[in-house]
C-alpha cells in the first residue's frame, strides 16, 4: 500500500507508532527524535499513524436546491462568467455564497464550461431580433409604477432610459411622474450618459408631451416643458404612435425584468426597494451580457463603440465599482 505523507511531515508512520508505544517522557522523545514536544503530544493522543485530510469534512455551498436552480438558469440563459454570476448571485439569490461553492454547484450541474453553453453560430432562423442599426445616442425613456412600501404614504415611480445601440440603462426612482419630474430626469440622464444623446423616444404620457388634451389628440405644440428641455440639449424628441407600446419594446422588456425583481424580492422599506433597483441597474450595465450585443455587456459594447466612433462620446467609458449615486 502506498503511504502518502503530508508535505511538511517530520515523522513517518514507524516513528509515530514508536512514539505511541514508548514509555519515555515527551521531552525525552522529542530530544531523541529531533522533533517538537507538540508533535510528540499530538501522536500520543492519536490511535492511528496516518496523516488526516486537510479538506473540510462538510463542503457547503450555502444554497438551497431552489436557489441552485435559479443560478443554473441564470448561467444558461445569460451566459454569465463565474465572476459575473457570483456578483449577481450575491445580490439577488444568496449573499453568503462563496466563489468556490458556486463553482462546485456549476460542476455538479454540468454547466462549468461556459464555452459549451454558447451557441457556435447564429443561424438565419435564430438570429437575435434587433432594431435597425443605430449609433449610440438614441435613447428610449419610460415610466414604471412601483409598489408602495410600508413606510411610504404614496407610491413612487421608476424612470428608465435605455440606449438603443448598446442597451446601456440609466434609472431613477422619483416621487412623482409630473412633467417637472421628467425634466429633472432628462437633465440627469444627459449628465450621466457617456455618449451624446441625439434622439429620444417616449410614449404619449402627459409627463412627456401635450399631444393629448381634453379636446382629444392633436399635434404636439412644442411648448411642453419636456420638449423644451430636449431642445435645450439639442435632442430630437420622438413619440411612439398612440396605442402602439411595442414601438418602445426595448424599454418595455427591461421593465419586464424589473417586474421580475419586484415579484421575487421582499422589500422592507422604500430605501431598500430603491437601492435594490439601483444595484440591478448597475449589474445590468456591468455584468449581464446581452444576446443582441453578441453576448457582451452594455459597458463592453460602449467601449467598443468609443474605439470605433469616439466623436459620439462626451466622456470616457469606465467600469464603476458600484451603482451611480
């Protein structure tokens, strides 16, 4: 039988047995064998003479079966790397999961090799559905109602802006959905976006347009505060056709993901809800690859565009350590 000794072992099984059977003192044995007194004590307490494994007896991934199922689905559907998956898992599934535990989970379920999960090529029948090719700077904006939290006296609203070319998203939680609130959001969106916003697409909500009045539909006057703010920034404001929300489908799909977060997460307060949504926006931009972007993240897509057409950008695209404040 092959005997494997620990790399730092100072004794052999024969010496260990001698220590266990000897009637000499700890000090005398240590001096005789040229080892420490602690080593003598350790082997005298043991019944066997073999090194024990240093591997933890219980390897715990800290995730339940249900949580593992969610993680595996995220891996398969979003094609996240181990490190990106770890970030998303800690934020929305289990805050205590370790990188090693997550890796073992992926191996157990046969999804440890990301290369095996990525389609080899897009065929004519399964190419991603995309809009007409646009440069960065065509932004879709929408408003979503948020559930009222126990510590709130009224509900709040989520303003979302998403770039058509790169899927980069900016979002804010606001107390109202008034025209003034929309104006403030637009000003901050312009300041945060790394690219120059040239076109903006919205629905026909009163926060964005005066297209509809008590007399019915009409041509927008251009006097609405949101329209004026667009003009100040040199932005062309476009409206989707009435009763055709699918025209703004990209932001609607992002709002669908937000709805999933709201449906699967328990929030204790308004602040907890807002911080969770802001963290999701950060993860979406930095860590979640988009199939329509060739399995790149929005930030990666922005960097590629900046190398190709730097004049479209007003500041350097950078990875951020956390959500925008």
